[in-house]
């Protein structure tokens, strides 16, 4: 997928208009339209602001995201904070996360 397609998909998933995104990213709405239609490529600084406004990484928007990379910026920041915690706390959090993941998978399997 292209940068523009990725931008549009995430924006629509977040139920944002182009005007909403433009305001959050501090760019003109017409530019958002051009980016989404792949008519213009935003500068690195503008792309960073768009990614921040959408709550994803620039890599995700550029389509260079692999399956083992966290797309959600907020979640990524939580994991960075957890990584700096003592091992005993990390272990406890890992058990909680593992339980939630297993519960989710079980629900998905039966739905």
C-alpha cells in the first residue's frame, strides 16, 4: 500500500475527517487530500506530525512496517517504560499480558 492509502485508512479507522487530521498535524486540509491521493509526498517533518496525530509510526505510514514492529505509538511508549523496570516487575507484567492474550485468542477461537 502507498503512503496515501495508509494515511487514509488509519484516518478513517479513527473516524477523523481530513480537516480534523490537518488541524492536529498543523497542515492545510488541501495538503492532506494531496497526500492521501499520492499527488504529493509530505516532508519528513510533516510526515512525523501526521503520524503523531494518527497515533502510528512513520514506518507504518510508509508501509515499511514488518509484523514484528509495534504500530501503536502509545503501546510502544508503554513497552519502552516497562523495558526500564526491574526484572521482577517486568516478569509480573509479562504474566498479566500473556493471560490477556491467551484469553483473547480463546474468545476468537470460539466466536
